[in-house]
C-alpha cells in the first residue's frame, strides 16, 4: 500500500479541514446530508473541527472546479460521493482532470474488487466469472488518478482513495464514516488535540452584536489562544432577542478569560441570563 505522507509535522499548525458533498440527490432534497454532522463528530472526538463544507451536484465542470480548489488549498478535505461506476458518478474522472493526470486501475484496488466479486458469487451460489462484462465494468471503481493511495472499505472491500490531503469516499454513510475515521486515525494522529477543551458562555438579553464587538476583540487580544463566539437569536421562545456570548479553549485560559468577559459585559450594563458550560 502506498503510504500517505502527513502534510504537516507535529510542530506545524493544524491545517483547515473541509468537506465536499457530491450529488444531485442532496441538492434536490431527495436525500438529506448526514456526512457533515458525522464528520463534525469524528473531528470533535479527536480535538479537531470542520472549517468549511461545499455541496456540488453531478456536474463534471463544477466538481472539477471544486476539486481544483481543494487540491490547491493544502487543506485536509474529505469528498463524499460520486466514486462509483454508473453514468452519474464523475468524481474519479474529475479528480484526475483537476490534477492534470490520468486514471489507471490501481493494483490493490483491482485485487480488492475482484475479492468482493468472488465473495458475492459465493454468497449467491454461482460461479465467479472474472471476464463477464459486468464484472469487468466493476473494475472501473478501482481506476484512480495516478499516484493515488487506497482507503480501505471495511463494509464491502471496494476502496476509496486519497490524492495528497484530499480523501475520496463513497456516498453511503455505512461505508464513508469508518473510512473517514480510518484516514484520521492513520494519517493525522499527530494533529489530534489531546488537551481538554471547554466552552463557557452566558445569555446576553436584548443585546446587539455590533455593540459587543469591541469587547470580543479585546478578549481575544488579551487572552492568546482563546476564541470568542457569539450566537445571536431574534425569536427564542424563552429569551427572545439575545446573544449567547462565550469563550472556548484550554480550561486554564477559559478560567481566566471568562471572568474578564463577564466584567466587560457589566461595563456595558448588559442584562445577563443563564450561564452555560460545554466540554
């Protein structure tokens, strides 16, 4: 198996993480995307976070343009969907086009797909015919851009693939989710944040974000490593118009920054509601 080289050394800043969801069925509303919340969960378990997501239909031109941006970004990007061998599956071809390279049957993918076809024949009680046209067609699922690396599929052996830090998995959650977890645990453990991370926030009633922006900027300036977050709502059934204003980061930093945030809110004569803590 070709080894994927980690894009960053253990001392480098963690790269951004992106997600691409491919498929007309998502944009038409026939199916709801389940990949983004799952990837957020997988990343959070490892102390990481999702930075952005792109949704693109089954348009080869749009898929190619989206993948060109992904390859150029240097980010860790997961692409879900479109790697099958039916006429509406374009992702493998678009990845090759975006990289300016050719598709070729990956030797290990060849073996894995043939193993899967033999397993199916055995389950059905029929002979395995390697040269049957439909079996030959199935090998297209193993044609990847030159230089790609295999992502193992524990569900049915049909692999995904990686090109640098862009990782391609099927659209089926039962396959995609363990494959994304495998990529994270195999390629990127040096990026995992093992230190504790907490959020502390308070409900600020009737406030406007623009008014509180100087305070938020001051907290981030004075407490390096702290992120300030602001979640406004205009029609909450209990609090009405309000902002959930808080800080997140390493517990020691939060313990220092949060009181400073509360003190700053007093200077604004802000009306405060409940305080919240999230680990």
